[in-house]
């Protein structure tokens, strides 16, 4: 069996709200609770398992999701409809823009805990040039 990522734990101040936010933006379901976790499963079977950290600070992490062109349109539409700030770059220096790296499209936005989320239509390094 080849090595595959199965799950990762995502720190949250409110795991239910955070899981619902990501699921709503990506258009995927929130799965039933598993122990202390609220999992969100993406199409390749990987789950992002949201866990409450109590009052402790959360170090921002980056989660990137490779999507099709039509999925990008749908997700980006939900981001804009929800009034979520978005950026063309991970440093959030280009607000209200998307990028076109590698001949595709990409955009960054934050979840309720400050995690830097990204959707992109082409893996980095896959385009011409």
C-alpha cells in the first residue's frame, strides 16, 4: 500500500463551528463526532479532525485544497456570499484578488481560528515556465 495522509488534527476554539465553516465553504459534509473530534472529510478520504483547545492560543496552520475549476467557482462563490475576506497570497497582502499561479487559480482565506486556508486548481510547479 502506498503511503497516504489519513487525517490531521485542526486546533479550534469551537470545533463544531469551525468544522461547519470549513464544510460549508468546501461543500463537503461534517461527519459524526469521533471521540473528541469533529471530522470533515474531503473527497480523497482525508479527514480534518477538529479539536477544541480550551482557552489556549492557536498557532495558525495552512491547509491547501486542490479543486477542479468548477469546484473553485462554487467554493469561491460561497466565500464571497458569506462575506469572508480573501486574498491572492498567503501573507494577505493582495486583498479581494485571486492568483493565477501555474496557469490555474488560487485564493486564500482564514477560518474562524485564523488558520490560513487555500483552494487552488493546479498544484504548484505544475504549470508552464
